[in-house]
C-alpha cells in the first residue's frame, strides 16, 4: 500500500481508512472524524505519495479518489489537522523551501499576466456566482456580528464596517475602489456618501455587470467602473478601498502597490485594505490552488506587508484581524453550491463541480485549522487623518444600523 507509507507518518488526529486499488484496507490515526477513501488506480496512489498537496485535489477532481464513508469535509478536516506533520518530514521540507524560493516567479504579475489570471477565475459564468454568492455578489469575507446572521446580512455588515473605517461624512468625496468586483461595494459607498466613485477591475465580465448595475440604479456619471489596471491610474482620491484584490498583487509588486496608493491618496485621505492573510511567517501558495483556482495568487503574512508599508510613507492607522469570519462565509458558499450542484453540472461538467467542491471546502478548512485569517488595514498619509480612538467606527455603524431598522442607536448595539 504505497500511500500508506505517507499516511502512517502524518495522520494522528482523526481516523482515515484507505482502500487501495487492489481492495486492501488500512486505517490511520485515531478519533473523530472518521472517513474512508478509495483510490481507483496505482498511478493516483503514487502521485499522492510523491506530491500530496497537489495530487489530493487532482485525484478527487478526476474521480480517482472516492470518498466512500464520511464526507469531503471530513477528509479535508483531517488533512488540515495533520498537514504540519507532513511539512515536518525531512523529505518534504526541501520541497516547501523550494516552493517558497519560487514564489517571486509564481506571483510575478505584470499587467498582461494579471489580466489573464483574473480572467481565469472571475470571467466564469455569471450564473455560477449567482448560485452561491449573496444577492449583491460580494465575493470576499463577510462580517458576522451574530452567529444567526444570514450571508446577505453578513455581507451588508461588511460593507457598513468598511464604510465606517473610510469616514464618509466629509462632503464631495472622490472614492476609488481598486478591484471593484461586480460593483456592490462601490454602489453601496455611492449611496452612503456625497461622493463620486470610480471602480477598477481587470475582469471584463465584472465591469460589464457593474456598469449595468450603476445605470439601473440611476447614479449617472458620479459612479464609473473601468476595465483598468490600478497601476495606470492618475489623479487624487479622498478615499481608497481595496477588497479581495491584494491577494493577486504578488509579493514583488507590493512596493508598487503601496507606492501607487500613496500617490493616489489625497493629503488628508484615508485608505482601507481588506485582504486574506496568514498568522504564520511567509510561506507559499498551495500548488493545487495556484494551478486550478487562483494562478498568481498568494496569501501574505503581515510581516511581509508591514515591512513594505513602513517604507512607503504611509501611516498604518488601524489593523483589525477577522479570524473565523471567512470560515463562516465559505461555509455558506459551500452549502449553497451543494444545493445547486446539479445546475452547476449543467453549466460545466462533473469534474468542474468536484474541483469547486474541493476549492470551497479546502479554503474553509484553511481558515478553521491552518492559520488563515483576514486583515483590514487602514492607511493614511497623515497621522491625524482619523480620530484618536476607534469609537467613530462603532458609532457610525450603530447610527446607520439604527436608521435602517428604526431602532435607537443604543438598541442597535444589543
């Protein structure tokens, strides 16, 4: 049993039972959850032994790894709990070191490559995203103020939370949204502030949908969405926001990114960066995720980001860490995707369904068990651009929530 050579050394938490292509069965680890998988051919077993981080997802996509007892979630939960044992193996450490060494090449994202990488994921069928995202198509971490929040409510909370940090009370603001997605955040900010909003994205599908939404909402020329690389922008903006885009910038482009934010931000302006991060030191992108889902993507450590910001001339005026919010967001997406799986299969095929099941489940596990988190970093050119305490964030959110619900602001806090 080839894969058993690996599993005997790394599976310690949870019980994994493997059935090999000859029908032989062996169990590894102990305790819950319990899952049984079957490998259908010797080649899949060999690939799993040689390159498990890539081969596990590929085998599941191709139907060469079959979950016979338990669920894919159980399998990936066990993998997430035990992956550190894999990375501690002497024969694997050099592979991880190599992946980290190759990261600058893998995340090199000049304008032409960045547009191709974005199209790979974000120019898929709009119907696909409608099946599992909230009604506003917020494809980033939501903000759960209560375990009972629906996905729609949590995404509304996220937009309100970001808006509070941007301080929208000043008149005649010019707002820039870098990586504007399908336009939901930009339209929200335009509706909450006396502002002109410019959103930029590299996705042709996203900019088409965003422009249509802005037209139907009657915003006119005050809200514009452009198919544009942020590096080509000029002018000054009072507020800059970027949500779920920084993960695609690439580490060697961080000085370019923060330099551009500094140049575009007005002297008394405020910027907020919302990005996935890791609580551990710098690492490398999972090879399966990089190959099939987010080519050119990378989750940064805060140490990597702050080292660049401190040289950019920008003040970090606030950092907030969202720990399990993205795990809950992904749980909602995963459950919605599963409810609409037959529709997705009609749009694409069974292999695509299995690829996205693996993607959504693995990402959820990464936030629950593997040190992934989200950070919101507020930036300014001047240290007095925001008040001395964070009370203004809570006060603004409670005021807006009270206005929406008709409750007194004190009740909105309950």
